[in-house]
C-alpha cells in the first residue's frame, strides 16, 4: 500500500453516524462558498489545514478534537491563528464547527466536501498507474477516452508503480480496469495451471510413460 | 514415474496459442478491518448480498454478508490470518458454488468442496450454487417410499420416508451419530446416495466415522463434508448448505434418492450466532440472530420427494431415455406436454392417453428423486424446550428422541418410543411392517404403564404379569448393536414373533440369541417363507399362517446359550 492509499483509507471512515454529520457541514460549507465563488479556494484551505497544519503539528488536531478544552478557549485560538491568514468564510466555518463541537470531524468533512465539489462540477477522480512515467500525448489520449466513456471530466491522478511491469491500470471509483503486464502474466499463469492439472487428472495415463519408474 | 514431457508441452502450447488477453475489469474494495473470520470492506459499492468475493493477494474467498451504508461485511471462507488491513478485495459476480457429481463420491471434503482426504484433486466441471431455492408445492409429491434405517426400533415405530426430515435429538453420548451412521451403512442395497455433514466436531470423531463407513463399504456411495471445530465459523455455517447441494445434484439431475445427515445443527447455530454477533446484527433470544429459524428452515425445506413427471410417448419408445420434450401431444406454443405429479398423471391416464392410440405414459428420466434429511440436535440435560431444539422440532416431520437413562440401562439404540414420532413416515412403511407395528406400539405403551406399578412390588395377577413379561421381551428384542442394520423383512419376522407371544417362553437374557438363531433358521430352512414375504411385502392370512408355523417349528431347535448372553 503506498502513501496515497494509506491516506485514502485514513480519511474514509466506516462510522455511518460521523459520515452523515460530516456531510451536512460539508454541504453547508460548499453552498456558502459557491455563493461567493470560492468553492475551490475553501476546499484548498481545508486541505491545507488537515494536510499541512495537522501534519506538521499533530497536537493542534488533538487540541481541536479534545472535549476537555472549552469552546471559548478554542474560539480564541482559532481567531488568533486564522484571522487575516485565512479567508473570512473559512474562519467562520471553523467558529461554527467550534460552536457545535464538531471540530473533530474535519477529516471526513474534507473528504465529503471534495467528493461533493467533484460531483457538482461533473468531475471524477481517476487513478492511473503505470510502470514508467506516461508521455504527455498518451496522457491526453487517455483523458480524451475517459471523458468520452465516463461523460465526466476526469481528474487524472497518475502514479508510478514498477510492479506492474508494463501497461496501465485505471481505477474509477470502485472499478478497476487492469491492462497491466502483471495481470496478464498472472491470468496466463492461472490458466496454464488449471488447464494442465485438469488434463493430468482427467487422463493420468497420457502423461506417464510406461518405461519410467 | 516419468512424465511424457512432450505431452505436457503440447497442452501448454495449445493453451498459450489460444490465450487471448482481455482487459480485466473488476469491482474492488479495501479491507478496513479483519478478524475472527470476518472482514469489513470499504468500497465494493455494487456487490450483492451473498455474492462471492476474492482477496486478490491471498486468493482466499469470502461472502458478502452485511451491506451497510459505508462498508461491506464479509465472512471469510478460509484462512483469515493471512489477510491484512488495506488488502484489495474484488467482486466476482458469482454465488458460492461447490463441485458435485460422481467425482465427489467417496471423498472427504471441506464445505468448499476441496479434498481433505489426500486422494488428489477433485476433477469435475459440474458444480451447483450452495444456496438454492427449495422446490415448490407443484414440484413435490407426498412421501410414499420408505427409507430403511435398518434399526428395528425406528423402522417399526418411527418409520422414515424418502424425502422426509426426521430429527435425531438427544443429550451428548446417547448414540445420535450411531443411528445416522447405521442408516448410511444400511443404504448399501438401497441405491441411496448418502452425504454425512460433520459440523464443529472433533477431527478424531470425524475420522472414526469415516473409518467405520469405509470398513462397512459405505464410502462407495457416501460423501463426507466436514467443518471441524478448528475450522473458522464461516465454514461451519455453510457446511450443511454445501452438503445439501451435493445431494441436490443427484435428486434434481439424476432422479436418485439421497440421504443427508447434518451432524449437528446445534453447532451450526452456534457458528452462525458467532458470525452474526461479530457482524453486529442485533442478538435475539439466547443471543441468536433473528433469522436463525430461517437458517434452519431454508436448509431443511430443501429436502423433498420430487414429483414424477410423465409424458405420452409412442409405445415403441425406450423407457430408459424418455426426455421431458418427448410428449406426442403439444401445447399451442409447440412444447410437449409434461404431466407433473400424481394428480396430473391420473388426468393423463383417464383423458389424454385414450386420444393417442398406440401410445403409453412414460416417466421422464431423472424425475422423482428425493432428499431425506436427518438433522441432529444435541440437547443439554434433556432440555428440548431450549430455543434451537424447539425450532428444529417444529421444522421437521418428526423426531427420534434418545434418552440417556435408556442408553445407560443398555437399551441401545436408546430411542424413547413414547415421545418419538414420525408424522409422515407411516404412509411409506411396507404393509407387512404397518400390520405388526400397530400392536407393537400398543404393547409397549401398556407395558410402560404397568412397569411403574411393578416397581412398587405389588402382587400382580397372571394377565398383568404376562403382559409385563411380553413387554420386557419386546424391549429386549428392539435392542440392536451398532453397525448391525437389519433387513426390513427380517425385522418383520422377529417383531411378529415378539408381538404374537412366541418369545414369552424364552428367558429374557436369551432373546437376542433366539433372534439370531431364528433368522438363520429362516434363511437356511424356511427361505420359502422369507422370499414370499419379501415379494408380497405384506402379511396375507396364508403367509401369516406359514410364518407362525415356521416359528413353531423353530422353537424346539432353539439352543439357549450356555453362559448368559451370546451376541
């Protein structure tokens, strides 16, 4: 599992209750941002907070999630840390979350907000893995074809995975299209094993020579 | 042994020549958490309930069990210890299937149909889905053929018919498995395919059962499916369905009679409870999930006596090949008319057959198979009103109740004939057995009433005493050692002797010796009576007279064993 996948897993939560709550806030944030035409900017800010700030200082996340620290105290920290450094909308969003004690749900909110933003903009994340870096013209062709077949704007997320040996692997949502050399070798290997064991078991005499043993 | 390398090369070459690569598209998810035979998956949003999935890295298979808003709960069929968080899981779009057919006969397999007996791979292209729908009303017919267990106490008083579901219930160590195994051994001459499903048992116990089946030649027509107590709960849970599937192949596709023993469903229920609790399904009574009844009822409902299908064919047609589209009369859409079940057959005989001169009514080959189920339930301290026992009692067509008291008093099989019943099997008994079984039941009932009195030590009048003596002898007569199933004709003869009072003069410890010598006498010296009975299958007055005469002739020849009992 590479780092990106680890992150995917980390932002996805199996807790249905949390997901539902996160969705409500994410939707509200997006709606407010779209009115001011700041949707992408706000998501970027949220991403920066969760990815960079929390990444650099995990204590801050613990501080936000902690129930032991009062709302007023948190509000003060938010104001002093983000006023003038982040957009007004984003600061307000954090303050609202603080009011409702939902600051612990920032990660699922980010995931849901991204998802919603892509849906509204008719975009879709497509993960493309190749063994060697893809030339630009090929990438363009792939984008064209994906656009035609998915009828959505694909956002290519290219990764290098030498294990594939060759070919490429495309992942759209839960669907995986595997045209890698590794998968082909694997399938031919499985077929050969299945075929030969079937032949051997069904007619054992065919493969043993009478003069042996 | 040396291999012919060129042959192997040629096989591989054709396979490579024919290889066409196609884009592999699959729906995938990732393992969020795994443990205790279950896994929770993120992704797989299009997977169907009950669909089989595959763990790409280890090749292990699983079943989609819970479909939730954000995740999918899987039960893992196989080694779950090798699976780790983040592993890829792919949907296969298929239901779980197991191999069926002659390649599996005589084998010991796990619930996925993989061999456990070290006799090599099971090579077959035949398979059936593990979960299938039971036949409906129109597809069935009433039970009408006996399934001989070879046990006197059962064949006479709680007879089992082909297609029936008869529960064997009792405490631990009361001989439940022994009854099932004896029944399987007795099918040697009966052309019945047997499946023995061992669920949650010790491997040593299963090995012993397999060995005794092999020793008595029963593995020639038996499949053993085993999920031992060391196997993960998912395998124990699906084991009875897998065994049932293997029997269904013979019932549906070959029209054969089959017998399926589920040993035992208590453990399967416990395995299912474990899965359901781990999957966080709400617990109900005794912490079993709400659909535990359905788990057993849908399994046992799959046993059936299928209706025979009939078609009208030319008189010259070969009876052994008749197909369902052979009918000479056709529906408006051009399909041949098939008559399903006894009612339609009667209609065909009365109304349709006369319209087609030079034709006959012929049975479609492969119709009319049956699946008899012998589920086993273990009770605790004779508590039949516990949850699982009452459930299964209400599903089955009767139960054979085994009593520890009887077992330890030496009455084996320890069948409590008072509370054991068979709701439909009586219709399937051979007429001769039906004739004598009625008085046997009455004799035993009267005996049990008197037995309580006799224990008080009161003075008894002569009639009462003789009734008591008769009862003791019949109880003695119904004892039967393990692995000695008895032909039903022999059963009729000895039970006849017992109920008609021919044994009253024989000392109680000598009853079994008497039985043995008498049967030998009948086989060797009066085989005419035995053959006539086997042919007629009922006790006509003339035959009854002959049988009585034969018994009277035997009496002086009986040599009581010198030293107590002779087995």
